[in-house]
């Protein structure tokens, strides 16, 4: 059987990097894309099997150039996002919210358009939403809208792009550098509080979510599905 090829745009940290490692362990050739050269340099040392590309998912020409270098891609995984967007609606800065849409939603559209001509007909696209899209957490209307928009792509694209499969994974609280804007002590306290409230009684690791992303990317029978991997966050009040 020929070796599968994966491209993970946003694969230099957190869930994307954990997914890259999972797919590499399964024998795939794994390419990762991200903007920071520093992150790519570190990964070149820690994970020499992963093939790094410095590229911005919001830059169509840059992602096209990456895809062209790779050739045929079986599994496209998009884990890029900014971390702006939270806040009470009355105080939401609209410029900030527009930047947040640019950083996540428009980055997805641009990356999908750029990679599409290189995707194998038996291939897949896996997106990362967030449970805020379907939960009711105060202070998350902005990021709920962004992640709702990303997750809304899944069903129509699964039909429009068939037989290419299109899925989403919707995590809740995951311990990754996404949270680095919070000082370490505050982050630890917040996670401890969240873990108490979550039915799973724990904040997820990047590897927990990577298992689900890898399944969505590789399982030939899953398409048009957003998999909730949120520790039960949508079932309880996280206010
Ligand atoms: N962590 C959570 O609790 C959580 C919960 C729900 C949903 N999610 C979602 O899960 C996904 C992955 O999050 P994570 O926690 O793994 O975040 P992360 O650790 O911050 O990783 C994000 C990755 O995306 C890359 N990236 C960001 N913007 C990019 C761009 N324009 N082009 C290319 N690469 C870009 C970053 O590298 P560079 O900055 O170097 O480009 C980094 O490698 C995101 O969609 C996030 O919204 C996370």
C-alpha cells in the first residue's frame, strides 16, 4: 500500500503537533505548516520526521506553494487559530473580533481553497471548531460565532467535495499553548476549576484530541460529522 501524506496547517503546536506525531507514528509522511520559524526550528530538532514549512494559512499563495512542493495530499488537517475573541458582548471590540475571524475562519477558507487542487479524491479535510459553538458559556459569543462559522463548513463541503471526506472536531478545554496569554498561575487555577465542573473531571491533553482528529482524518466512513470531544463541557454550566 502506498504511504499516505498529511498536511497539518497549524501543526507546529498543541493539537496540530500532537496530530502530526500520531499520523507519523502510523506511517504517514507528515508535513506541518506554521508561521513561526522558531517553532519550526525547534520541531526540526525534536521531531525530525516531520517536514516543516513556514507558511501563513491566511496566505493563499504561500499555502499553494507548500501544496505544490508536496504533490498529492491525502489528509489535510487545519488547526490554525488566533486566540482573540472572548469577552462580554457589551464590551467586545469589533476590530478585535474581525481580527479573530481573520485569524481562524478566513484562514480556514484560504487554506482549503489553496490545498483543494492537490487533495486525493480518497482524501479528507479535518477542521477544528470548539464547543463554544454549541454550548452557552457567557462571554463566548464572539468565539462561538467564529467556531460556529468554521463548523458550519463541514456538512455542505462533505457533499460538495465528495468523495473527499470533510469533518470537524470540537474540543472544550485543552491544555495547549493556545492558553499562554493567561499567566501560568491563573491558567492552572482556571483549569482546576474547569476540571471540577467537567463531567470528564479533567482538562484534555493535546494527545486526547489528536486521537480524535486522526480518526476523523483517516476513517474512510466518517464524513460530514463534527465530533464533540469536549469532556462533556456542553452538558454542564461552565460559567
Ligand atoms: N486549546 C483549547 O482549549 C481549544 C479548545 C477548543 C478549540 N480549540 C481549537 O483547536 C485548534 C488548535 O488549537 P491549539 O490549542 O492546538 O492551539 P495552539 O497550541 O495555539 O496552536 C495553534 C497553531 O496554529 C498555528 N497558526 C496560527 N495561525 C496560523 C496561520 N495563520 N497560519 C499557519 N499556522 C497558524 C500556530 O503556529 P504559528 O503561530 O507559528 O503560526 C500553532 O502551530 C484551534 O482551532 C483552536 O481554536 C482549542
